[in-house]
């Protein structure tokens, strides 16, 4: 497989001023973009509950995603309620969480993938899983979101990631938004925080900034990527996930961080045109929209 995405799938209730609907969620669900944009084999590793709808399983299967790492091991699937106001600000609460994901959950076919991307929702990935991925030589990527959140009752709140050093040393690519970046090591400056993360072992730090686009930090350069505009704006959920998966696949193919960043941003521009992880673009559609930004 070219890419494996690891983390909890979820049952998400999406609420906006204009809509209210349930959808499959979690960064792992957005792995469905990988086959659409030409990945040479894509899989997921996740744990769900017996309440996970068959329709969601059918959606995953229909894309050709490898489900050998999909396990029903609990009564309840992780359940998020995402409530957006008219300005796009999100309030979250969690009604249930599934079991932790550990190293034995990654089978040999997962560990032999070219890219292993971890996208925890709420601290559900044990460090042993990330260490196991590193031992097989894959490009290891981590979205820090789930390590910078905690529950206060059912409400999701930001928190400092206290043991970041011991996990980041196993990671090649780190993805975060501006708020999460500060929570990783407690520094205020983007450059100083990214520099510190790069000193721990990672070689790329992706910082997404919503309408301001994104910035890619490496040990030698800093590249600003503009926001790529879509035809409409229906749902921002999963934009960071589609950005990262698009970036990883294009970076592995070209080694060009700027092109990979634009490719990821263009994937994200299609994501906002739909509610939930559906109707992903083809590679040709992404490249056509990306042309004017090159």
C-alpha cells in the first residue's frame, strides 16, 4: 500500500446555522480521498463500536480502501458533535469514545506501506503504534490534534501536549493548525516552535491557517502556501485531513514541498464543497484547479 491512515473513525453530528446532519468522521474517514487522487493502494487502521452504521462501512468499501485494520471492538463508536456558528467557529463535545489503538493493531501490510499517517481524534493512539511504524522505514506523519485536546465532561478543550518529545522523535512530518502548534511545546512564536519540533527529528512541519493558507517549515526553508478557493463553502470539517493526505502523497512522488503543499491545499478546496467525506476529486480535477497557483 502507498498510504495507511491510523485513528478513530467517528459518528459525527454536524450542526451549522443552515444544516444538521450525521456523517462518518475522523481523519481516518478522509483516507477515502487517497484512491480518488491515484494512491497505489490505501488502507486504514481504526476501532469502532457495534453502533457504527453499515452505510459508513459500505462507503469505505466502495472507494477500494483496504479494511484489514478496521475492527469492531466496542459497544460505542467515538461520537463527536461539531457545532459551527455563522463565522465558522466550532464548539465540540464528545458523547462516546472507542478503544485505544496499539502497535499490534498495525498488521504487516500496514507497516510495509510507504506512508503511515496518524490522525488521533482524542489521544487514542498509543506511542507503541507510532514507534512500530518508524521501525519499518515508512514516512511517518502525525496530525497532533488528538494530543492537544482533552475532555472536560463532554466538552472538548485545548491542552498542552506534555510528552510530545518522546513521540515526535519517531515522526517525519508533523501537521497542526496555529492553535495546536502552540500546545505542542508551549512556545508562542511559530518559527521558534517549528524549529524546536524539527530539532527533535521531524523534517517537515505543516501549519494550516484557514483562510490564510498554510506554511511549510523544513530545516532549510519556509514556504507559504495560499488558500485555494473552491466553488462553494458547505463544510470545513476534514479540510486539514484532506490537505495532509494530498500533501503526503504528492511529496512522496515529487519531493517538492511547494508543489505538495499546493496539491494538498487544492484537495482541501474540494473538501469544503461537500458535507462530510464524500465526492472526492480525481487527480485530474485537482491538477486542473491547481494550475493557476503554480
